[in-house]
C-alpha cells in the first residue's frame, strides 16, 4: 500500500517550543507510511529560518505561503487571511491529500475551512494560547470557532483540553498527547559539552549556573528569574545563562542594569544547538506565566538537569514537587529565590531530582511512543474516511 499523503500546515516564524515539537515529529515519523508535505506560512521578506533550513536537510517537499505581502512596519495587509486561505485551498485541491494537520491559530483559521471545503479530514494540534494583544485575542476566538469543524484535536496538556471544552468544543474529539523529547543521551558527550560551554563562557567550576532556554517574551516570566537572582546573597557564586531571543530582550537587558546584576547574567542569544548548552547548567528554571507541556523543561529533565518551574499549564503533570523537580508559584520572585537557594545548599537533593527527572521523562515522554500515538490518530481518521 502506498504512503498516505499528509498536508502539514504550520507558521514557523521563530524557533521556539512549537517549532521544536514539529521538527521532532518530522524527524521521527515513519515516512514509509506517511508522506508529509509541510505547508509553511512564512514571512517572505525574511531569509529561511532555522526550522526551514532543517526541513530542507531532511529533504521534505516544502510549500511556502506568505503570511503577508509586506512587513507590518510598512503597513497592514488587510487581506492576508483571505489570501492565505485561497493559496492553501489551491494546494490542497491540487494534491489529493488524505489528511490535513494544522498547528497554531493562524494555520487552523485558514487550513481547517480549506480542508472542510474540499472534503479532506483534518486534525489540529493545540500547543497553547497566549493572549497578548487585541488582535491575538480575536485570532484565538476565531481559532476556537474553526476548531469545532476539525475532525480531531490533539491537546498537549490536560489544561489546554479543559480550556478548549470551556470554549464550547466537544471533549470527545480532543485527545491529550503530551510533548516528548529525545531520551537517549550519551553521558560522555554531556560531560564534554559541560566543560566546553563553561570554558567558552569563562565560568568557574565552583560557580552555580542557573539556566533558561526559550523565547524572551513577557509570558515566559524571565523578569521574575532576574529579580530572584538579585535577591540572593551576594556571596553566593551564582550566574544565570539566558539562551534565546525575542521581543523582550531590550527590556530584560535594561532590568539587569537597573538591578546591578550585570556580572551575574549571560545572554547568549538564539542557539540552534540549545541542547548542547543544557549540561553547562546546574539548575534549569522555567518561570513561565502560561505553558502547555514545555519542551525546554522536558529536555532539561532528560539531560538530568534539576528543574524549577512555575506551576502553570501542563507543568504540574510533569513535576511532582521536591520529587523530580521543584514547583513554584507563577509571578513570584521570592519563591524562585528560595528554590534556587535550596538546591544550591543541598547537592544531594539536586542529585535525587536529577535522577528521578530523567526516569520520568524516559517513561512518560519518550519520542518513539509519542510519535506512534500521533500516527495512530492519522490512521484512525484516514481509515474512518475510507470506510465512510
């Protein structure tokens, strides 16, 4: 039997958690059974980002749909939604796909109606919602509307499933499949990366390194991490490694200067090999205000890095407090500071959390099982369509 053709619609504007999830899937999916065609909604005035470059290395056939005809700074593109819908409808109509898989609110809004009009079943993965501006809130409302017409929804956490049900979507069409990461990690490489990265950054062996990996934006709560660092005793040899980029970068740099902690904070910018930086850390911190099932958290635990994270979204389903990580209240610098001080003072607790964290990820968030669960959803929808 020939492979099923899947249209995979996504908006990889920056390389964050959702991009990492999608890249992991596209690297792991059984391509002998599922022929994936990424349809990427991109900014045509920008060069190919890391996500697109990686897909090209994997030899995927890529369709590019411009999200707008010009940057926002040069004027609004009022018809971008209609234009994207027409282009995606044309691609779907001309290629006889067996299934459409959308990711994110904009892909849902233009992809699900196009699939519905052609009569192709669709499935959507909901990675989470971030209400930032009036326009984004409007898009989220439209997303909840069109999701009622998709055949199946994958929610990456129980919290997201609850939110979708509250918005009026039937719970019976929602399947929770938490994110997953690579769990086969070579310890020798891990030790080498720790030494290499710390030496490159001029970090002494006795310095206690706290790390964050991800987008630098308000909802990630990095402000509270910086405030926590400023609260800790000046005699504590602590430094924070901030890996990533985003719209809040300038504000965070200003806060570092205001708090007088410049010597304690290292901004590395975006790193395509963020996993190689994780071993340099003694503790990983995720101070987010909202989350689904955060990839950066899962990766840190898989690498055996003790973690401190805000008890939001799908995080409490991953972390049991003081068992395989430490949970803190969101928007609470004092809680973060206390957690960091506790792990600094108790190496044995760090070691226990490290080992239990690794075991939890291997058992519950390994890539192979996760990918098979998504493939089972594909099979179910396609077979149901053929049988009808």
